[in-house]
């Protein structure tokens, strides 16, 4: 049995701030992915953001060395995302300790 995954469509947006106080320092140009009550999305501020879908609060954030313009993908409990510097993967439940993968 596979884990359920939902992708939420979101248009390109300028830097974000909402009533929960979550903000990005760069634009969001990709679509977020949802997994087990969390939303995962990258930003041009060089961060992967994870927020609680129900609470709107930051769960964890991962900093990269380049803007994240790709949409995250989730498979079998792992998140995969690319930034301008690397591709990254991590188990969704274990926070921001991502593994950089050199591709090509």
C-alpha cells in the first residue's frame, strides 16, 4: 500500500506572509506538495519550507545554497526537491537533515 499524496496547485506568487506569521524572503514559483498534514514548498529565498496544513505553523525549514524553483515530489515517505545548487532528499517525518545528491 502506498502513502497518500496530494498536490495543491498554487500560482506563482511574490514573497509570502500570512496571518500565521510565515514569510518567505523570495518568491514562490512552484507548486507545494502535501503529506501527512504538512505542506512542503520551496522558495527563491533558498529554503524548503514545511508548514502544518491545519495550523499554518512552521514545522521545519531547510536552507540550500541556491533558490528552489522546482516543485517538491513525495514518494514512500521521502521528499525530493531540487535547488539551483543540488537535488535533495529526506524522510518527511525527520526534519531538515537533508541529503544533497549531485546529479549529472
